[in-house]
């Protein structure tokens, strides 16, 4: 019986899916199953998966009409063996170090209250060659009085504030405790940040931990999205969470405080970057970053006031 079910949504990933599957089959020290959900691919992805599944009963191919990655992930989770206690949602173009699953699962076994653990990653090009980058994880910021503080890499606990602000929720780096995942609302359509939506759902139900080991290889997409697109998607996600009255009052209050903190983090980091650009005489970039910092500081003030008024009206303020 598998300890963990690895779910891979696959859409036209014929160039990468065999390498991804090979990395799962190379996992050491743990029983696993690999469910690959082909989301209506027009290439030979399904055939490649079927060929491997015919020789390894731990591999399961599920085919569906093209419905989107969030549906494919949900389908895979539903097909998982009932005996598996953990889930990983591994993207079809990423791959794992041989000790990835055992290391992350061992951490969850040793910390039964934790609902999700994620690791650092190595960024690779389309051809698999490493990208010169460090440190392999996003900074995690928390409150420090009226300022912000970055958590040390060896500090595993990652509170909601850090997850809402700058956490890069890459599914290929995370193992989820299935009993906690089953209490979430499941994968939802949120464009490029639906991964973050899932992590936030998990964080409201159980602690989230981080391990600084590079146990996953994250392939850089050949089509880049701009930073502005990411900010727009994040704003849409935050708007949905801000008005999510299905949360209990304590959860809603925590979410709103975290969203306000995100604006403070964005303002502070943009302001610091603006100063660096100005020192280097890159005045146009500095001006743009400075304008973003001012905008985010203003948003933080407005949202903080809005949260305070909302708490008083609902009778939950202090």
C-alpha cells in the first residue's frame, strides 16, 4: 500500500513527462503511487505514460477532456489509493531528487500537527541545465514590531503572514497531509496563483513547515509572465479571500491581517529596491519602484482601516 500518492496533471508534456515519471520511480525509502492525469493532450503524452504504466503497477494513467490544471489535480486526488496518507502534486515538467519524498514525509511523520511541508528547489532550463540562482526559495517575512523581518532558512515554521506575502507556492516542492487536504475546499480556479490558494487553505487548518534542502527541480517556463501579471493575479486572490465569509471570524481576521501585512512587505521591498536603483543612477527603474512602494503603503493603510471597521461592525474587534 502506498504511503504517498503523487498526482501529476499533464497537458502536452510529452517532452518532459518521462523524465518526471523516472524521478518518481527513483524515489528511495518510501512506498508510492504515481497518478498521471492527462488533461486532453494533443501530443503523445498519454501514450508515453501508458507505456510506462503497462510495466509498473504503481503508475496509473487517467485520461479526461481538457478541463484545466485545477480539475486535473482534483481528479488525481480523487483517484488516489485510500490508504495513502500524503499527497504531492508534481507538475509534468518538474522532477525530484531521489530522497525528496522520503525526506518530506519523514518530516511530517515526526511532526504530526503539521499539514504541509515544502522544500527548496533548483531552477533548471527547458533542457534541464541548472540556472545560476540562489537560494532556491522565496524569502519569508514576518512582523517585527512596526517593521518586517525575514525568517532564517533553518526555521521551519512558516506562519500565515509569510505565506500570504511572498511564498512561492510551487506544488512540486510540497507534500500535503491528506487528512488536512480533505478538509479544504479543494483546488480552485485562480489562474497563475491557484497554487497559493491551496497553500493558504492548508495553512488555516494546520501549521506549514519549510525545509531548506534542494529536493526538487523546477523547470523555468519558456513563456514568461510579467511581474505586473503576477501582482494582478495576487490582487484577485486577495480580494476573494478578503470577502470569504465562509471562514470563521478568527480565520477571516487572520487572513485580513495577513493581506494588510503583504502590502507592507511589498511597499518595504519595493522601496528598498528603488533606493538601490537610484544609487546606481537607474532613475527610471527607481522611480517606478518608488511609485509602487507609495501605492502599496497607501493600500496597506486603507485595508488596515477597512479591516478595523469590519471587525467593529461584526462585533469581533477589540
